[in-house]
C-alpha cells in the first residue's frame, strides 16, 4: 500500500476502502507527527507570547486543549470513518449533492491556499536571513513587504508549487524523512532558549520571570493584550476543527485497520502543538532578552489597527537563527516547505473537484499561485491565531451534517444520504444548515470581535440541529417510502 493510496486523492475516491488496503497504526502515527510539527508552529508559538498569555496558562491550557482534540479525533471521526470507509468529499456528495459539494470544495481550496501562503512566508523569512533580506511587515493588512522579500516569496512559492505538483508520494516522502529531524530541532530550540534565558532550574521555571519580562516588553511597544486560560484551551482544541469536527480526516482514517489508530493525532498534538509551540514561543522570549533591537523589528507598525490577538509578527527565520544558527535556518525552511507542500496538494485536489475535467497537476499549480500571492502579504501570516479558528468555523459545520446523517436520520424516520437516493444536486437542508450558522459566526468574528475559535462548536451544533429539522420538511415522501435501491457504501457486500 503506497502513501498515495492513503491520500484523499488515492485510488478509492468513490468506493469504500477494501480490507486488503487497510493500514496498521504505524502509518498514522508517522503522518500526524510530520503534519503537526511543522512550519505553522514557528508562527503560532510566538503569537501566544505576543498576545499576552501567561506561562502557566499556556502550559496547562495547551495540555487540556490538545487532549480534547485527540479525544475528538478518536471518538468523533474514527467510528464513522471505519464504518463508511469513504472520503469526506464522497460522503458529502451522497448527502448534500454534487453541485453543493463543488461549492464546498472551492471554499475549502481557497482556505487551504491562505494557510499554505503563511508557510511560504515562513520559509521565505528563513531564506532571506543569509542574504540579509529583511522581513518587513507593513501596517496595512494587505500591504506588501519590501520588493526583495516579495521577490523571495515568489521564488519560494514557485519551488513549493512545482514540488507539490509532482504528486503526493513525493510530498509525503520528503515530509516523513524530515519529520524526526524537525522534532529534534524544535526541542533543541526550546532547550537552547531556556539556557539563553537563564531558566535552567526549577525555581526560575516556576517563577517565570523570563516570560513575564518578554510579555511586558512586547506590550510596551504593541499595546495591552490578554490571552487567557480558556482561550488557550479552546484554540488548542479547535485550531484543527476542520479536520476533526469538520470530518476532513475521514479521508485519512478510512484506511485504519484498528480503532487504536485513532490515537495517532496525539503525537502531533503533544510534540507539535505542545512542545513545538512552547519552544517557538521561547525563541521570541530569548531574542527579546538578548537582542531587543532585533525583536523590535518584528513588531508590526500600526499593529493596533490589526485588531486580532497576536499582532506582533515574529520573524521565524531570525528567531531560529539567533538560537541555533544555520540548523535553525534549515529547519524553518524545511518546516514551512513540508507544511505548504501537502496543503497546496490538497487545495489542488479541492479545485479539481470543482473542475473535474482539469488535471490534478494544473490545479495544484493554480493553488500554488494563489498561495504564493497570499504569502506576499506578511500580515496574513501574523493572523494565524484568528485564521485557523475562522477556517474551523467555515468548514467545521459540514462535519455535523455527516454526524447527524450517520447517527440520527434513520432514528427520526428520515432518509440518510438523501442526495443519492433522491438524485438532487443540491440538498437544500444541508445548504441552509451550513450557510446560516456560518454567516452568523463570521458576522460575530469580523464585526463583533469574537475570538474565532469560540464560534466553531456553536456553529457545529446549530448546523446539525438545522439539518435535522429542515430535512423533516424538505425530504419527499416518495424518497422516504422507497425501498433501498442503492448499495450502501458502508456495507459493500449488500
């Protein structure tokens, strides 16, 4: 079984995965280690410090939030994935209809491109260090950096897009080789930073003066901010909301031979979203102590206009170089690259779903171009604390549709997989149930200042309930009364 087969673009896109293609747990542990200890960690970690989180809140909040994320993957995603053995996209097509899923794919692909764009920025920040190309962040959200850095982003983006267009096997092979080394470098970043901060004993760690001094420094230049315990918990839990609450990882776990594979996200959460985030935050604290002038260059001009937590824009390349020299530079480049590559690849698949007659290679290159354009605006990468929550708010509710369709529709006398049985291209119940809560969530985020991750679960619950209620009024009696005439994909033998 190849890595390609286990991707969302593998050989079983429109049929259940057969028993002969199932994978053992080891395949999943390796994938999640590489996926979640990567480029985003260099950006997100420092943003916690910049947003004013206390060290105690960060240590405990991330612990609880990541634990909740693992439980969600294991008990929400895995049971449905192993029962149906279908990709997210094909399950949604059977429930929502082909035309509605094309719209979903378009939104999904664009959001993937913005995430990949942040990673292009991360890699370019590291490539620029040895060439003395500064990572200038303009005050305007959609302002460009200096011409040299913008050109560097274009070059890095082209290279990443070309590699991603080569196919999933090449992308996965590079990521699997790099993952163990990157995890070791993240750990080294944390250890070296603690030494630079003179926090090498229990008393210094408990007091946390090195951390509070760094927070004070940032806020003296960037304004007062706070990022409390429960905000950290919710962010850690739901920053991957599209993958677990949104059921995107049905496409991954449909290959799981055993339910124990569902614990594999733990390695990504606790090595990547715990150890690596904290280590990356310590890089900024160490730079503030040792080279405050350089740290000041990472503060966005006019940051008070941005309005989201984490308005301090850390330069990942500079932070890693100050701690580990060339090893840090190489790690940032590869970490950004190994995150952007699979993300652009997935975006290409999503765009191909919108235009099925196009080639995957062409759509991957289109996705790479969009990601490169996004990467040219440095302020976008500074908004990852808000963006990943918004991403989960938009895509997460579709997971509620799958959950309700699998567990509740028949119990309420309704037809599951209604689009397949009725022949409709747009299931109105799904469309309204998805778009209405998302519209309210986006209004609260962008116009009322709600922290984006807070909207994920309310939108998910509202979507599930609306789907159930609206289906009661929109499903045709003729479809409800019809005998089963289509093979149930979760029971291939029928």
